[in-house]
C-alpha cells in the first residue's frame, strides 16, 4: 500500500509536553474554583501571593508572574478597590509605588491558601513524597533549560 503512513512510536517528549499542558489547564481550572470559593479570582490570588512577603511595584510583580504590566495593573487596582491591598510610597522610585497586602488581604490570602493546601493534600495523597520531589526536580531542570533557550533567566 503505497499511500499508507508508516506507524511510528510516539515521541515521549511530545507526549510529556501534551501532559504538562493538560495538567496546567486542569490546575488553572481548579485554581479558579479554589479562589472563587473565597471570593477571589486566580489572578488576584496569584498577585496577592507575590506581594505577600515583600511589597513590589507593578512592573516587578508582572516580571515575577510572567505577564504584562498592564494586566497586573488592572488586577492590582482591583485589589486596592476591594481593600485587599494598598499602594505605598516607593523610596527608590517616586513614580512607581509599592503594592502591599492590607490586613484584610492577608486574611483572604491565608484562607484561600489553607483551602488550596487541603485540596492539594487530597489530590496528591496517593503519590509518595519522593515521587513528587523527583517530578518537581525534573520540571525545574526543564524550566532552567527553557530560560537558557529564551536567553535570560526569569523571563517566565
């Protein structure tokens, strides 16, 4: 049969990438549900997590999260409007204030983080800690290789 395509063995790398995308999508959906249960969006939760220990400027937070400054500005303004965060003067740059959580924001972040921790324990209950650590180490090596390929660490 001259028009028949030869059967090939699946490329494990391509299958891994497909699995990572599938897992990322499922985890994003789960994150949205978890955040919504506490009256947040996943974007607000992520930004709150980034500024919870050290206040950051909007551009700094955007770089940490690997998204546009405009997107983070919108989310930051929402957090401020809901009194979950506040802008503080930046001693290093007067035109770029620091975003910091308010006590109310810290409480909301603690609630959603606790909810997520409980959910993660349930989801990962059947996976041994060593297997989770090994998978994470492999993903960290992949992320390092991606950073090298992109030409600069922290581009994500």
